[in-house]
């Protein structure tokens, strides 16, 4: 319990926190505050607090739609694609703060993000035509990303630090855990399966034909991935509304390259140290 109180005192005024807890925990809050004060006075604490001076975390809800494409790593041919729907998921990110290039509106940010996403449908494509079907397959992805970002802040000269509109672009350097199952619907070497997928798109066959003719595969991979991200964000009184799009690419086991594309809308609360 004391460890949790120690974390909370970083983001909530101790007096306010004490008012919301039973009497038995108020002494522990005082102990935590005393410990933080002692750390802050130490040489190590001053160095660490210097780095964390402008740092903050964001906690919120993310609503995203993600498309996941799997290609043959040798021939770069698409073999199957998972299509997600707009689904809510928790959002947690950390930043060392916004830094600007002298007096300009251009700046940069170093931080990280954690999120999860799941898709339960497959997208079958033939040229410009496509069809999304439920084949009782799935794909689940968990991402821990380090994301250095360049951004432009509109209206910074108006001296309204609690209200800001920004646009940015950044890199994604991530550790990605990926698992799921799928029918290989886009493999042209399996003629019967490829024709079955074409007929499903045309509406002349049921999805059962795919499960009867296409190869079924499972995958479970963990490793580094890379990509890019763009975003537009508006902050008001430390509440942040953001629209973003990002890509990730990862070489996974069994000769596949995995790519994901997403469109996200999030609402989060900024909590400073």
C-alpha cells in the first residue's frame, strides 16, 4: 500500500489525497511525502528531478481501427490481412516534456507509449475489390513504443500554456508482441483458395468455402518493430484530444513480414511530476 501511495503523491497534492482516504492511511501519506522530500534534497534526486522537471504521463482512452497485413518475407506477396473495427482500449504514455528550438514554435519530444489492439475479421482483396468476413480468426497485438517526435505548436506566442494546438510527426521504435490465427486467403499458389476468395467477394460463394480450401495458420511472435506516426492534438487545461495515424513493421517467424496501419482518436489527462 505504501508503494502505491508513494506513486500517487507524485501526481496528487498530499493534503488532497489525505482527505479522500481513511484515517489509517494518513500517516502513511506523511511518511511518503517525507521520503520524497529527502530524495529531492539528495544529489541523485536533484539530477533525476532535473530530467523529470517537465515530464508527464498521459492516461486515457483510445478509440482505434487497425489493419494488419501479413506478407511473405521472401516474395513480398500479401498472404492475408486482418481488419479491426473501432474499439476502445486503455492508453498510457510517458514523455520527458516538450522542448522548443529557441523561441520558435517548432519543438521535439521524447517519450514512450503502451497500447493493445485486437482484430477479429479478415479482409480479402482482389485488385480494387475487397470484402471483410468473420472466419473465427483473430490477431492480438501489444506494443511498447519509444517515439521521438518533432512538432509545431500553433499559438505559442499567445502565452496560453494550458491551451495548445499541435501537429507532429515521429518515429516508432517498438517491442511488439503478436499472436493470432488466420486463413491464407491471398496466396495465388493455392488456386482453389484464391478462386474461393474471389467468389466470396463477388457474392457467389459463402465464407465456408474459404475454410474448406485455404490453409489455416497460427502465429505467435515477439520482437522489435519500427515505423512512423503523425498526429494532431488539442490541449485544454491538461485534457488532450488527439487524432493520429501510425504504421509498424516487423519481421516475424515462419517467413512473414507484419505491417499494421491504424487511425486513432484518444482523450487523455496529462499528469505532471
